[in-house]
C-alpha cells in the first residue's frame, strides 16, 4: 500500500487522486483525516502508524521553523523504519533553491532519508506556478513585484502530483534517484502581459518592508518570501531541464497560463479589466 502524507494539502490531495486514478492501493495520512484516511500527526510520534505501508510519499511538512520541520520529518522516517516501510519518496526543493530561506530543512530531510537504510527517491520540486502568480501584488495600475526581469522555471502543482504518482506506483524503477522537477522559465512581466495589465518593479527593500507589515505572517515567513524574490530577481531560479517532462511522458503544463490564472483569481473587484 502507498501512503501520502499531508493528504488534505493541495499537492498531497492531487497525488492521492492521481494514484487512485491509476487504481493503485493508496491511503492518505493527515492530522485532520477525512473518511478513509489515516490519522497522522507529525508532532505526535505515537500517532505515526505506518503499518501495512510499502511506499511512503513524504510530502514536506513545511510552514514552520527549520528545527520543527526537521523534527517532524525525523519522526516520520523513524516510524517508517520501525514499521517496515520499503521505500520513501520525499518531495523536496529544487537544487537551484539552495540559497532560499527554507532550503535547509529540505536538505536535512534528504540526508535523513538517504541515511535511513530504506530505499528512497527524492523529488526536488521547482516553485509552484500557482505560488508565483499569487505572489504578484495588485495595484490600481496593474501588477507589482520585486522579481524584476528575473525568470523562474515554475511548475504546475498538478504536474508534480503526477510525477510523484509515477514514482510511487513503481518505486523500484526510481530507487536512489534524485529528480529535478522544474518547468519552463516565466517572468512577472509575461504574467502581466497575459492578463493585459502593466507590471512594475519595486526594490527588495520595499518588498521586505511590505511583508514585515503583514501581521498574518508567521515570523519565519518574511525572510522566506524575501529570499524567493531575491532568488528570482537575480537569476538563480530560471534554469530548466527535461526530467519532469520525462517522468510525465508529455510536455509540462504551461506555467505561464497557471500563474496568470492564479494572479487573476486574486484580482480585486475594483480593478478594471482591459477589453
């Protein structure tokens, strides 16, 4: 049986759906399980029942400080060893993102997985096209960002779910592999042009000030967001490659369309639509 962690998250839910569509035996694990899912709380090691699981798709439990994320992942890997899991598939971060503010927890988890003694596959996912579109800010004049003219090889979340399902469905064929799963490079200006609005660039200092004023953000999130902006602006995240396309067996989903749809969905009602 295949288990996908974080089953109510967007990537995990799509992966479960893809595996079920392939008629693979799959169960989702979650701290808020729906019907048919297994209770799984990374912060409570005693809850980590991986009995009967042969392949574990460990979807990163981010959105916390590094020590919390690493402790959560260590608990899951320990449970996988204890309960006889054969293969761990970990959804990590693209190697081009080593400088990003949330990379350390991913690399530490990769080390845990490699050192576990279990068979493993690491999926180094590029930045979501949905996230790129959502990080563009609407103003009365159009879209604004600190990305400048920098490109990001963004990838549709659904493509990453398909890739995870392909690997989990036949893990032995992918044992010991590290895949760089990135899409095609797109820019903020291209997203704005697709929506038919202008794009303006602000400095990284201005952007940092903006996110620091966001009271809804957790303490670790402003530096994380600033690192994404800086990485894209200075050309570190634009490189592409064939590995996602090869796993999919088809061209990648157009990330520009996905990003434009994500940005458009956040458009304030008062912002005029160009016709």
